[in-house]
């Protein structure tokens, strides 16, 4: 039993170092760009960006509502797990396209103002976390 305790101590340091390195990966150039972006933006630019975001939110409201209604209708019609998953995937893709459109609108305004563009967001799956479908298939029962 003492040998096991010593091994735990010996392995603790590399495990902690690995965990710290993994967490530190997220702190890269994108984070420093975000910090710079906030430092160099004026109040007038912030107001103009707000107006562009607000205008897009209002303009896209009916489309977002239609996407939600379509998703609800599809879910109500689903009679199997596969049909339900297809509904969810279709809705996620449509919402992702709409989000990207909004990001393009904001980036156009940022370009007009001479500000750095927003970086494209990576999906959760490309970041290594489990998505809904992966989580369901990896769940162990029993």
C-alpha cells in the first residue's frame, strides 16, 4: 500500500503539469487580440457597433422566430430518435448560418470603422468538447 501511495505522489506532478498546459492552451494570441480590441476602441465606435448589432438583431428577429417554430414543428413530427436528431442538427446548422451572417454584419461595420475583425468562432467539436450527439453515444448505461 505504501508503494501505491508513493506512485500517486510521483504521478501527481506530471498530471498537474499536463492539466495546466492543457488549460493554458486557450490563452493564446486570440485572447491578446481581444484585450487589444477593447483598449483601442472609442466610445463613438462602441456606439456605432452597438447600433449595427441592434439593427441586425431587430432585422433578423422574424427569421430567428421562424427557425424556432420550424424546429418545434419538426420535433413534434419526429417519431424516432434518428428523426429527432435530424431535426436538432438541421436547426443547429440553420442557427449557425444565421449567427455567421450576424458576425459578417458586425465585421462589415468593424471594417468600416477601421477596427480589427472578429475572429471566426470554432465549433465546440473542433475544440475537443463533447457535442450533444457524441455525449449521447458515449454515455454508458448500467
